[in-house]
């Protein structure tokens, strides 16, 4: 198991206990699931006399909290719920595994290796750079491309100039028409004003 696989697959106390069992790690030896705790207590009750008078045993049993999934066994009949401490145990086991070189080395992704192999195996492109006819064809192609660019550029400039000229002419016509309308309106106002005194 690699370090990454540990992060991906160890999701609860059961996974941690299984991992520790396989790796001969004792960090989870005192961690019991609820069922194992019940079995342990039932077995211990066979030796009830070892816990003193019956009322002491009653108090001990009453102190055991129920309704949890995982418990820490602290000796005798002392069990403490630890459902909310998984991350702490996870970190402890992870630290133990790293300190003891338990994890397998990480493998590089196969895709990256394949890309590297392809890059190494890919032959370099060969061009007849020493062939005069090849050089001449390249130069001719470049000249054609440049000439096409120049033609397109000149055509765009000519089109822009025509549109600018047309727009200026339309603007002049509009301004002339506006002035004529204003003059006619003023003359009409003047005639109406003079008619008041006729």
C-alpha cells in the first residue's frame, strides 16, 4: 500500500484496525467496536468477584456510556467512547507507518511515461534545407503570402477611405438641409410677425 492509497482507503476505525493488524502495529489494540466491547464485558462478568461488592460492579457498569460505535479500553471495565477521535488515531497510525517505512513507493502515472517514451522515440523531422529548389520554393511562397497581405491591406484602406468620403458627403448634405430648414422657418416667423402690424 502506498501513502496515497492509505489516504484513499482508510476511512474509519475498522479500516485502521485492519491495517494495523496486517502491519503488526499495536496502536489500535485497545480500540474496540461496540460488539467487541459487549463480548469483553460479558466475559469479564464471569470474574465479577474481582471487582468487589456487587454495588461496586453496578456502579462500574453504569459508568459505561452506551450508544457509540467505538471505544477505548482503559483496563478492567473502563471503556471511553471515541467516535469523534478518528482523525487523531488516523494521524498516529500514519506517523507510525511513515516512521517504519511501511508504505510502498509511489508509482509514476503510466500516461506520463508513455508521453516521455514517445518523445524519445519520435524521429526528428528532416527538411531538404540544402536543396536550392526547396529554398526557392520557400522564398516564392513567402513572397506570395506577403503580396496577398499587402493587397488585402490596400483594399481595406481604400474601402475605409471611400466610406469616409461618402459619410462626409452625407453629413454635408444633412447640414445644408438643416440650415435651409432653419432659414425657411425663420422667414416664416418673420412674415408672421410683420403680419401683426399690417
